[in-house]
């Protein structure tokens, strides 16, 4: 019998997508833990487990502890074709866990960038059956935050810090100087560690005016990313009723 597997990522979007799918019937909830997310994600996952009414199955790489471990041992952070940490810490555990007839549920939102990512993952994994319930309902990231608040769940602390998600800190694939300026502001020790590592490996992770530079070359007064603010509309109201159906 095929499974419906909701891929939870300790973020607002995947939490809402998971809850919506649970309203339709049984589902397995799986989470690939990369070992480098903010500690508040553990709290958020526990809150979501109570909301879901079932535990989240945590998957981890058997060989690497976290992103830093991957970058140091592989001596590579990221490139045009992606980053080794993604394949090792997320894709690998997923491939070990999944079955050929699984239905995979992802929390891609109706934001343009996420819709592009959803199209790409479908094209690159044509053998997989994939559902994107947030795109089906036209829900963007701001709407997902509003829906979480409506359910009485505090979003991951990284959202309030201005980060667009609750992913690894830092994200080695990030190229925006706004992102790195924000990471420098919020996590100066982590920024110093990444600046040293990227220098040692010759990794110019960001660009300004189309020129690749090291992150410690970003001007001190560079603007940072802005937080996503919750926003609710008529679609949110309809979706709240869907979420209640899973109680």
C-alpha cells in the first residue's frame, strides 16, 4: 500500500502543508535533520507534533554531523550546481527512507520563487508522485505565517530575526549580500567562522555589482533582509476551515 509522506522542514510552510494533508487522511511525517538549524526548531517541531497529533520521524545522515562537518571534510561549500550538504544531509536520508510508490508532499508556496522550485523538483524527479497543497490553494509564505498564528503556534524564531525560512544557519548556498549582512548581525561568531572557512577554501559566496567577493568584504553598513510579515485574506479563511478538519 502506498504511503503519503509529508516532508516537514521545521518551517511554517511545510507545517501548514502537512496539516492540510492530514485533514485528508493518514500520512507519514518525515524530517531530514541537517544538524545546523537554530535550536528553537526543536521547540517548533514539538509544537507541530502536538498540532499534528502524531510524531515526526527524524532522519539523519549516518556519516556527517552537520553542514560544517560536510564543508570541512569535503573542502567545498557550494557552487553553480549546488552544495554537497544538501545531497548528503537531506537528499541522501530521503532516498534511503522513501519507497517507489510514495506520494511526496512538499511545502512549496504560491510565491513565484517557490513555484519555480516546485516545477524544477518535478522535472528532476519525474519518477516521483509529488503534491504541493499550498500551491493548490494559492497560499504564500505570509499566509502560512498567519495560519500558524491562527492555530496558536509560535513560528520559528529565525522568522522574527528576518530570515525567510528556518533552514540551516548559515546557508552555504546563499549568495545575497543582504542575507550575509543579516547573518553577520544576528550571529557574529558564526559569521566569523564562515568568513574564515570561505577564505581558507577560496569560496567567494556572495556578489555585489556582479562581482564575486568574500563575505567579509561586504560593507559594514550593507542593508539586511526584511522579515516576512503574516498576511491573511479570504483564501486564509477558507484554509483555516481545512485545518480545523484535521483536529
